[in-house]
C-alpha cells in the first residue's frame, strides 16, 4: 500500500517538504510504503488545451499521473504565494489525470511561511481540488511559521490515519461522477476550515501567535481576540476583523 507525498514547492528542502515528510513518516509508522514526488522535478506545463483527459497527458508527464493512480492515498503540500497555493502546484492539479480518484484518501497542507496570510485560502484551494476530483479528503492542515511545530506533530497522526483509511478504500457510491455529488458534498461538509474567510484567518493567526507568547503584550492581544470572537458571534464580521488584526499586530510586530 503506497502513500504518495506531492511536494509543491520548487524548494526541495523547504517547509513544504518538511511537512509532507511528517505526514509520510506517520503513514510509514503504520506500515505503509511511502514516496515523495517533487513537482519541480517534472516538466509540468501550463494547460493550454481545451480540457479533455487524453490531451492533459501532454501537459503532465505520464509517469506522474501513473504514480498518482498507483498511490492508495495522496498527501499534497503547497507553499502559499500571495494568499494562495503556488502556480506549480496549481499546474499539477490542472493537468494530472487520476482515473481511480473516486474516494482516494487525501490530505492537504498549506504553508504560509511569511506573514501567515493565505494559510486558509491556500488549504481551501487544495481541498477544492480534492472535492472536484471526488477524493475522500481528511484533516485540512493550514500552517504558518507560528504553528509549525504543532502542525508537524499533528501531521504524523494525520498521515497514520490516512494510511489506515487507504487500507479500506471507500469510493463514493454511484455509477458515475454526476451521481455522487450529494455524498461528496456531505463528506466535505464535515471538514473544518473550508467555509472560513479572511476574518477567520486573522483570528486563527492571532490565536497561534498568542499560544506562543507570554507577558503583557500577549494579554493585550488576548483581550483583542476575545472582542473579535464576541463580535463574530454577534454577526459583526467587519468590527471583528478590526480586533483580530489588532491582536495579530500586537504580537507579529513585537517579535
Ligand atoms: C512569491 C512568494 C510569495 C509569498 N507570499 C506569501 C504569502 O502570501 N503569505 C505568507 O505567509 N508567506 C508568503 N510567502 C512565503 C512562503 O510561504 C514561505 O517562504 C514558505 O516557507 C515557502 O515554502 P517552502 O519553504 O516549502 O519553499 C511567499 C513566498 C514567495 C516566494
């Protein structure tokens, strides 16, 4: 049983590789065979065709598509560039063809290694792809510099869970793609983070910074965050955003 880790960063020794590696370690710990594929090693071309699956093979090397088909589960890790996944990962998603993708267990990781902004929109992009490809995705993992250590730990557990799921594949029922959407939708409705927006992203980043901080500045940030959460509950997202940004800035610029 093979768990394949897709490393979407062109930097082969960067944080994306570290995070995908942690998930693969977790999968290996429960007996899976694991392999990493570095997208930068493949001549993936931007799609300029009209979309048919046979055409796509000329844009994504056949051996990469074959490797993804051979894999019983996929881990996809992408760096965040300007608030979303990088182009190399998106070109892979646009062009790879995986005939047996229905119900394939999948795990996605975004790493926003600068300000942290884009960690949610990045991971959402990966899960939009999993959803459209009708894979059975688990554990969306948005990562910034501030929660990197916890994410590495969590990914070992997620990788192990992914490998266990791959032992008992559960394709979504239905004869064809169009028969499966209700079940696919129900599955994705259970996953965290996918319905969150930019205000929630600042709340998440502020929470991560607060968890790693102490002292008076951390207390001030905590007060701002609590106000943001209260306003969110009351439905005032605009004002909540102001307090979440304040909480973030109190600690981001202090460090
Ligand atoms: C072009 C570019 C744009 C970036 N934009 C963001 C961003 O929007 N938010 C952020 O937190 N980090 C941003 N970063 C930082 C990367 O997310 C960070 O360096 C990450 O660690 C890259 O992954 P890697 O280490 O696997 O290469 C950007 C980096 C580059 C090169």
